[in-house]
C-alpha cells in the first residue's frame, strides 16, 4: 500500500455515504446524503461529487491516490459502467468518467457486495487470510469471495451470487423466479415473511403481541422460548448453514465471514451454521475454515469502497489488475 488518502463512495438507492480514509482504514471525515434518485442520473453524480468535495476539506485532491465506488449492479466494471439497477436511474452510465472528469484521479468501480467483501478482507474480520468468503444476510443474501488474495469476479463480473444458490428445491419462490434460493428462505426478509404468515394463522405464538413483526422480533421471541419463532429460525438458519457448508466445500477458504442484520441474532445463528458445517462440510475443510462475524458493521459499504480503491490501485501499479478502464 502507498501512503496517502483514499476515498470510498457507497452508492445506494436512498443514500450516498462517502469517506476519506488512509491505508489503515482510519476515517478522517465521513458524509452521508440522500441519493435523490428520482431527480435523475446527473443529480446523483452531482451529489457524489459534492460529498467527495466535502470529505476532502483541506486535503488536496493530489493527496488522494484513488477513489473507489461501490454500487448496486449489474455493472460493467472493466469499463466503469452502471449498466442498470432497480433503484437507480442509470442505463449504461459511465460513473467512473463522471467522477474522474471532476477530480482527475484514479477511480474504480465494483458492486456493493464485492466492495463489502474487500472491506472485511482489508480492514475487518478477514485480515491476514488468503482465501475468504463474505456472506451478508439482511434484506437479501449476497456476498463475495477473495481467492488467492484477489476479489473473484468471474467471466461476466457476476460471480458469487450466493443468494440464488438453491438449498431446497421445494422451497418458497424467490424474487428471481427460482424455487428454494437461500435468499428466499434465510434472509431477514424471508424470516419476517414466514413469521407474518404464522401470525395470520391460528397457531398460538407470542409473535401476535407485536403490531409489526420483523426478523428482530422473531429472534427476541425465540430466545424467550416461543415454539413458532424457534421453528422459523431453525429452518431459516439451517438452510443458511447449508449454504456455508456448500461455500466451504466449493472454495476451501480460510474463513467465511457473516454480516448483515441476521448476524446480529446472537449465538443461535452461529450454532446452527456450525451444526450444518459439521454435518455437511468435508472434515479437512471444516477443521481449517473459521466462521466469523463481520466487524465493519454499518461502515462495511464505505470502507469496502475505500478498500476497492486501495487494492485495485495496488494491482494496477503491479500491472496485474482485473479492472482495465478504456
């Protein structure tokens, strides 16, 4: 790593979070503003560039070695394009050029899941690993993989779409159209959906005491001993554990890191994952692979974007980078 500053931009459908950091992940200034997606792509770019200006403060742009942008996809990372994404108005928009034209420094783009993966690898739970898989279970299930010290993107930059790994062929229909995706069974959204189905039924459950039931309430009532809440979590977390075992057998990683809201569910989450790992992962693999909770929390996106800037600049300087902008 080179001494200097890096800027991470976490671009989301509702907010933009931008931070000025150093190579150790120390945050000097952080700004969050509304994305204002309804005002169009140029307004979003204006907001991004304004946040960059704000976090710079008295720091000169010449002191910034690179800017990383984490964005929802699909993306064309080699050409710096946001191809299309449901909550943003971009259509084959060159976000890298739009930022570079203003700040004239290196700019790198990747999807938000890969950025969060890099964040945990460079600054978080996965430090000192060589092969690491990151799983986030929240509204959906996503993640990324570090293989031999590099983010793995695949042939079309869409690798490690783990949320759409089939874990139960007879399971609930997923938003993608498939049946039995882990996202449709084990995400926070799926847990809440199953709980609300129970609330509307005749089954006795303390979940009926809440006006609104999310996955958080399911974890609370399961800890108190509610049978229905425990059954919901037992199923959801068992299938999440199956995903972990599949990832372990596929990638043979040093570590699998779990982030997102489901990771805050307490010991039961990691106990169920360990149970399925012991049942399904090959012995040499499971004995080597650690399961850890993500460390970056709410800063995973913005620190991940900064980690993208750091790692891609390093590889570009070595002339072995995956991202080659025209």
